[in-house]
């Protein structure tokens, strides 16, 4: 025989399974990765005591200013991310919650992912050299470019490697620096024909850039909206779609011409 339950008691009993689910979720790892602003590196400078860009077979110039590639730091693929971590990060501008598969699409162990990212970086460096020399109309068979940047993986520094090579070889083309003596930061992949690709995490990268003194940030045009969302004060966004467009924008910035904006 079933007894009749009062409404408050019935609701309380119905809530028990829901509370049990939330209680379990609070302690269960979730398929997310937490990311925050990472290091920046001046491709015109040195890394671990060695020049990031070394060029042989052509005269180079002494540069001023900085071209800072930017990174994010993310929790590893096997890290436990829990509800409390997600809630805390959700309300912070210096941290982002991303689907783990979006950050680590290849799967595998941390060592395998690290090797994959380093391969991506190496390939990106080779393509960046080809894109820069093609932009300048120089024979890649006569010029040897070596890129050295340790402890950074992935392809997102491609654009800045290309810009660094151009600055070291010809500057702005009129005797000055491509940077105009400024601290320029940014991100973007590069293809051999000079197209700039999106990379993700730009709102965190803008924070890293401003933290390290940059005043201008080159961003793939497709990611302007994300870059504007958490834009630090004092940082100017310049959208780019191609290497030649990025060079033109930097020249215009120095010469007082029209500079694109997000």
C-alpha cells in the first residue's frame, strides 16, 4: 500500500537524484582544458643566447623595435579539470575554458602531443622562410635562413617569423625598421603563398602581448571579434589576411597612412 506524500516532501525526494548527479559531477573530471596567457618571444632577438633568426648568403640589417610572437599555456591532455575549475575560470578574463578536443585534436599521450606540436612548429618555420623570401622576390637557393626558438610548439608563429626575416633583410624598404621602433605583437599561421590563418586563443594572447609591452597586435582578420572581446587598454588591433597586407599595415603605421582596424 502506497502512502500519499505531501508536495514539499515529494519535491525533496525528487531532488535527491539531481543533487546526487551534481555531487558526482563536482568531483568527476570534465573533457575541458584551461588556458591562460603564455610567454611572448621577440623573433628579432635572442632565445637561450642564440639569435632566433640567423641569415647567411645575404646582407642583414641591425633592427630596433620588437616583433613578439605570442602563446597560450594550457593544462595537459591528461589533467583533471573539475566543475569548480570551470566555474572559476568562466568568470576570469585571464583564463579560458576550451573543449579538450579543440586544443588536443590528435589525442595521444603528452609526449606524443609534444612531438606533434614541435613538428608543426618546424614545418611552420620552413613555410615562413619560403613565404618571406617569395614576398621579397629572393632566391631561396642563395639564402640560408635558420630559425631557433626552443620550448614553443605549433604553427601560430608563422606570420611573425616571416615578418622578422623581412625586417632583417630589407626593413620597411625605405631605410627604416618594419616595426618603426615599436613593440609589435601578434599571431597567425602562414602559408607558402603568404596567406595568414586563424589560430585560436587570441583574447589570451592579446593579454600576454600587453603584459610584455606591446602597443600593436596583428590578428588574423577572422578572429577580430574574439580579440576585441577582452582587449587590454593601450593595445591597438590591426587585422591581417596576408603577409603583404601585414607589411603594408606596418609601413602605414610608421608613415601615418591608413591602417586597417577591427
